[in-house]
């Protein structure tokens, strides 16, 4: 219970002001398409140079937590995920907003984020020694199978067609290979100078989700639009709490998956959110409602991507291994102040480590409070007429894609991917599997190559990748995921045929 002795440091005037500022600023940055949690924390690092180590980490930790949750705002209202971690949130969140339930979607999103985040930080506090040793057990072969497990989820993310979902995911895997090979330095699929550095995930995310929305708005033509195109219903916070309680299964699945994924170095919140969404849909009594405004999808995704925040810091603070890209930036923040994380961090710098962790716990609560306040005002975005919304989204998309690397090449890639995604959606493909393939491609490739190099020095790839308890467990999960996807697709098609036959019989009678 050593952490209780350092709670007072969080409420010192400067520390608490930085915690408030980081939380509010993180929500705003998170809601801006293109500004990922990693970028937000990186932008704030220069402001910590003159601060003591504890206060600097409090600011960075608050921004990290709030930015992950803040990305749900644009994902729900505009169907543009503020960060890769909010991809799954947009699937049902935007459908809820389109039905006038934007405030409700934002409420449950921040409440679920708070629950998942608190559980994640508590795991960081109480289970750090045990979890750090477990995280160290993951090698290249295990991370490869984790990425393949994510690939098997791709097909089931597209509820309309399992085959089209897989094809869309394969297209994303191909996009991830564009650019220079990190291992051999070979050029791959570089058709234009803009593609030399590959396809940046933030640029792709903006183009794939934002541009099709803009084209759809503009495709309606210059007809007269009412000022309020979508009705926004007021939502009681108590009703939102009841809705969260009613979807306890989704909340539990999201929190558990997010906590596990966060612990594994290099995986990231975007995979946690999509895996939690997929598993929640598979265990749901009404899987067909997902993608059409089911709040369980929002709850599972947001609880997962915030639950991974705390565990992602376990390997960082105990083994100096960042569990996520944002944790890698936080490592830089520690090193700037002369603090080297490791097994003796809590012995040499207990005040810094425990105050930082405690601030993240308090930050989760502040994030929920300010997030719910933001929800009551942000939902008014739904009142904006489509032509004005299209112009605003286009400006945000151009700004967000250019700001990633200050490159017009990224803008061209964003526009090309957006137009291509719009055409693919017209023939039944969806964006989520494509983006997941784009994210998982580098993880699967890098770990397969590393594993193959290790295997060649041992007994060969077969034994390295197919032996060991953890490898076999992950392989079993991969096969089970594939089998369940085929089985659920078969049941859905059979149900559709029965409904169609019954409709024909009723018409004939």
C-alpha cells in the first residue's frame, strides 16, 4: 500500500493544475482528427523541460489518458476516429448519433473509458511485479500469432460479407507493405515519390474515414437543407449509467481484453478496441444489431482502449520496454529528467513513480467529469447542415494529414485513399477491416522476420513458431476465431434465407 503515501503529491497546487490542464487539453486534442495520443504527448514534452520530473510526468500522463478517450468525440459525431484506438467506436457510435442518440453515445463512451481506465491503473499499481515478468515472456513468435489473431478478426468485422471483410483486410495488409523494407532496405510498391516513406497510419485513418463522409455529403447536390438535419435528444446521466450497467458483459469483455493487450509490448490500443468489439459481438444475443447503433459496441471499444493505458506502462516502468508508441514517448520524458526506468525505479524514485501513477488514477475520474460536460455541448455538432459540415471536415482532414509529417505527399495519399474507400464502400467493402490490416501488417511482418532469424539459429521455424504453451494457446485462438467467423456467417445467411422464405409465403397467401 505504498502508493497511498504519495497521494498528497497529486493535490499540490502546481501538480493538480497540470493534471486539470492535461486532462482538458487531452480531450480537445483527442477530438481533433490527426492528433493521436502519441503526437499529443510528443507535442507536450518541450513544456516539461523546466518542470520537476513529477509534474512533467503528471502533465504527460493526463494528456495520454484524456486523448485516448477524447478521440471518441469525433468518432461518434463525425465518424472520423480521433486516433486509431477509436476506430471500433465509430462503428456503432456514429449510427447512434445519426439516430439522435449522440449525447447518449458520448455519455456511455466516457463512462466506459473511466471504468476501463481505473481498472487498468489499479492493475498497474497492484500487479506490476507479476505482470512485468509475464510481459517479458512474449517473444517474436508470440507477437506474430497475436497479429495473426487480429487478422482473423478482420473478416467478422464486416457483418455484411465475411469474404469481403477478408479481402478488405488483405488490401490493408498490402498497403502496409508500401515503402522501404525495414530489414532489407528494398523498395516495395513505390509508384510515386509520396509513397517513399510508406502509408502513415494517421494519414490513412483520416482519408479512409473522413473523405467518404465528405463525398457522401456533397453527393446530395445543391438542394435546400434544413438547419437541423439530425435531431439530438437530451439524455439523463442516470439513464446512461443504467445503460452502462445493462451492458455489463460488453464492459467486462472490453476491460479484460484491453488490460491484457496493453500489457503486451508493441500491440497498441487500436487492436484492443477492435478485438473487444469483435468478441462482444460474437458473445452477444443480437450480433446483427452491431454496426447499427448498439451501445454495447461503443462500451466495449472505449473500455478496452482506456484499460490498456495502465498496463502498457508496466513493461516501461519495470523493464524499460514501452508497451505502446505513446509509452515510448513517455520513456523519452523520463530520460530527459535523468530517470532510467527499471526494476529499481520504485526504490530509487518512489515519489516520482507513485505520484505519477496516482495522478493517472485521479485523471481517469477527471476525464469522465469533463468528458460528460463536453458531451452535453459537443452533440450540437449534429445540428450543422451537411454542406457546412463537409467543408469543416475537409479542412480538418487536410490539416490533420499535413500536420503528421508536414508533407503534402501525405495529403495526396489521404485524398487518394479516401476516394478509393468511397468507391469500395459502394460495392460492399467496409473501412474497419482495411484499417486493421494496415495496422497489423508491420507487426506481423517484423515479428515473423525476427522470429525466422532466431529460428534459423535454432531448430528451424516450425519448432520455433509451433511449440510452447503460449504459441499453442494463441494458435488455438486463431483457429477458433476462424471457425467461429465461418459458423456465425453460416447462421446469419441461414436466418436471412428463412426470413426471405417466410416473407414470400406471406405475400403469396
